[in-house]
């Protein structure tokens, strides 16, 4: 069973709202990003620890720590030790090998234009959900809707914490030799880190609920696929997600021209650019957001 299907089942059992798959998912990007995506027929999936907003990665650790603090107040054995473990894992998150690419159900959202296209030169690319799912799964990605509900987040993280505490107690009480204990604790820490990283990939603060974000997520096993691009203050590790199968045309269900001072000219040049580069679209629209709001 894929991670996506497993999470659908898990969330339904937890009492969350049913997850309805949209027909189209949108990816916001700058003019430079739009040109790169069309030319390469691919999109970048970024290492989760290098996302523009670093708090997106640490949010799951904050949820975990709140749960552990509650258990500590309830006098749950070894909870204090686990608080230190969470802090240690956060310090070592630079070793995470989870890569994500973000999409949203909303093709014309003010917060997205401001976040990804602040200079008024952005585009929102709409892809068929079903085609994106098939292509991404062939390449080892999972497609998952981000979880914003605070209570569901706790229900997802809580079992990880309880299992971790039980395993920790077993190691502390069951290991006769100190060397064995050290080895088991290292393995235990690695297992806990990976379990939390899986959750961290799609948990987001409730304040961002309007984004209705979906993520393509992949745990990279083969580093020969790893690439690096120029970032604002450092090189950013990423991998490519191909958007076509072989030599097929890149097809967009929707293309929104972001808020701009020259909407008509932007529309004409975008259409010509797609035609020139063996790409096509079903619908080309202007954003309804006034440029002065950006």
C-alpha cells in the first residue's frame, strides 16, 4: 500500500474530514521558474530542511515536544529523556533525505502570489491531479495532502511518541552491557528520527489552512540523482521530478498569469513560449488579484 493510501485510511480512522482529490493541482513560480519548468519538462523537489520557510520542517517537532511535555507532567516514565532526544534530532536534521515539491488546490490565491511571486512576474501552473499522481509514483514519489487540523496532527504523532517511549524503556531496562546499550540507543534514535521525518513532510500550522497544499514527497535512497542549485545564502539540494513521460508534450490544464502591470502582453508571450517549446494548455487566465496588492 502506498503512503498516500495509507494516510487516507489513517486520517479517516482518526475522524478527520474525508480527503477529496481535486482535478487540478497548481504550482506557483516566478518567471524564471516557469521558463525552467517548460524547457526541462521537470520540476524541483527540494530537501525538506532547505525550504524557504524553515519552520515548516520544525513544526512537527514542536507538536511532538508539546505531547512529550504533557506526558512528562502526567509523570510518564522517561518523558524527560525523550525531550532531549527531540532537541538532538532537530539539531541533526541537516541529514534528512526527504524531498518535497509543493502544489495547491487554489490557482489564484493572494498569499501564494505574495509568497512566490512578490515582484509581479509570477505564474500558476495547473496540472491534472491524476496525471501528476501517475507520473510521480513512477518516479518513487508519494502525493499527500497536508494536514492542518491540530487534533489530527496530535493523533498522528502521539502513537510515535508512545512507541518510542516503550522502546526506550525496553533498551534501558533490558540491556545488561553498556556497549550494547550505546549501540541500541543509536539505532533507536535513528528510527525515531525517520518516523518523525515522515510525519514532518506533510504537517503544517493551522494558520496556513487556506493554502490547501498537497506535497509530492520522496525519500532519496540513491544520491546519484541529487543536484544542487543556487540559493539565497547557500547551495540548495534538490532532485528532479519529470512532468512528461518520454517525449510527450508538457500539457497544462490551467495557466494563470500572475498580477502584473502588463497582463495582455504577458498572456501573449506566455502562450507563444509554450507553443515554441512543444507545450500546450487548456486554459490561460489572468489573476483576479490586483497588482497593487502584491
